[in-house]
C-alpha cells in the first residue's frame, strides 16, 4: 500500500466517458409510500409477457487489464478473473432499478443471487429468485435494465480486510464490481441448473411460500466496471468476463464480531435507526450519465454519527472523480437512493439477504453537498468511523455530502413491507434534525 496518497501514479476514482442523460422526471417525491410497497393488480398478468431482453455487445469498448492488486501477489491477475472471483464468492449484492413508483428515479435494494453451486466452478451466469410481489421485480417488468453492485466487504471472511485501517470499504483495494445489463426469464432448458445454483447457495429459498409468484431470472451483462486497485475503474468486455477463470481466492480472515443491540422486529423505527447506525457502508443508486440513463449502483462508505451519536442522517465523502458524484451533479433533482442490509452485521444467521427477517432499508432523497455548521458534524461522523478518509488525496477534492431522506422503504419481517414514516424514524432516537 503506498505511503503517499498524493502520488500521481495513484488515482482513487476515475471518470468514465460521459454520455449525459437525465433521470426520467424531476418532480419531488410526493408519491405515497404505500404506492412503493404495493404491487399493482396488473403485475401478475404482465409476468407471462416478461421481456426477452436484447443484449447489446461491447464492440468498440476496450477494457484495460493491468494487474489487479489486493492483499497478495496471488491476486495479480487480470480484471475479468477478479470479477469472476467476486461474483462467485458473494451471493449477495444490491440491485439498482428504475422505479415505477417514484417517477422513474433510481431505486436500490439488497438482493440474493447465484452464479453456481458454491463448491463447484463458477458459471458466470447471474441467476435470481424474485417474487412478483417485490417492488424491484415490478420495476424490472416495466424496464428490464438494471445494475448489480458487489463488494468484497460483503464477504464475511474478507470484511475485516476492507475495514481495518489504513483500509476502508470505499478504498479501491476493497474490490467492487457493478454489472449493468438486462433481465430476462431463464429458459426452460436452463431452469433446473439455475434453480440448483440458487438453492445450493441459499437453501432457505426452497422454503419460501410458493404462492408468492417466484420467477427465476437472469441478468445478462452489457457492461462491467471493476474497481480493485489504484488507477481507476476498469471496463471488462462481457466476452472476457464469461470466458475467464475466477482468480484464486484470497486469504480467509476471521469475520468481524456480530453487531449487538438489535431491537426486535416489532420496534420497526428503532430497528431501522439501529441498522443505519450500525452499518459502515451501503449502495448508492443513481441514474448513470455514463450508461445512457441506466440505473447504477456504487458501494459507498457512510456514517450517521460517531459511535455514541446516532443522528439518523446519511453522510458521505465523495470526489467529483467518482461516477456517483457525477451522476448526482448531472441530475436535475439530485435524487438518489441508498440501501443497507443487516447481512454484513452478522445477525441474519442462516437466512439470505433477501429473506424478510434479514432487515433491509432503502432511503431516498436528494443528495447535496454539506455546508455551514453541518460540515464539522459530517467530518466528525465520517472520520470517527472511517479514519482512513482523513488521509485520502487532497487533490481529489473530496467533499461531504448528505442524502436528505424523503421516503423510507423498510422490510424486517414476514407479512409484507409497511410504510415507515419520517416522523417515526426521527422520533426513534430523538427529534428530527434541522435541515439546511
């Protein structure tokens, strides 16, 4: 790891080639939250007409394949191999879609997937088991384009590597991958293979209620962006990704200790605030200016306050060199979504991230640069939880950002998601903050 963060040879984040596109609609988030949480009656009738996505090629896009760097020379292999390793090692990610309930704004949510039986070779195929009652599935039925964001920080045996100073979950050496593509239904010939892969990795899926209209879907990649070292994100051509052999697995480390103090499921507002305060990173969903308006996810470190100060506010430390910051700047509304799951906290036991008992939350609202008296609050909140941030390169012009929460999607138990009003969220640990 370099001792000087100002060396020109090391760039934390890179700006990809820009093709500007604004998110659909610039209205404020006045949509009733219940609309977000309720599938329309027409949904079931649309399932049979699920679009067979047309997969675009990567012709003309040239991936850069320098040595990848993590914690050992065994990882110094090509980017496609590192991406295949991460896909096969995770099984949990964040899915970014274009919301049909929030006027076309980006919506991110935790999701489970599989690319094959864990102890067998990786297939490279991204298979999902989704209910037609899920809001993300509703989005996909309306617009098959989506992105899946993965991070090394979500792997229990690698989380300690990503969060131990001088590292951080947002540091490029903590491997991150965003795969953008189109969803389609798995063919009858591949259904058994996909189902075996999903149930082997997530055995609890076999017990889920059959009446919930489960679909076996596949995300067909059109673009892949990998960040696994200084020097910027690498574009990986789809054909290289599919034919690559996964990189050797890095050293397994003891997982971080489980988070403590989780409130019971019936105290929903307190549990939501606990999840926000206990988490160190999440996925920020934006509308990409680099991918013709496709939804895009970025793994981001954040904080809502020092260990003993839970504000409930979402503070981030971003550079304009980062694709997410560029998306926010290009958006007329600056609205994004931020999703967290209890899975990295070690409290979900044997269920997967998609199980309702493993709570997940998506907070949506405009993302703005912090200014005034809140600057010191954001600095203290972030640097106390992520001390490595204080040493990030000054020439990259990092700024403090805040997601100003307007709507909350929260699921923490069977029986379907229920609205979580902002007043309840703020009241759980105190009064609402005074927003600038």
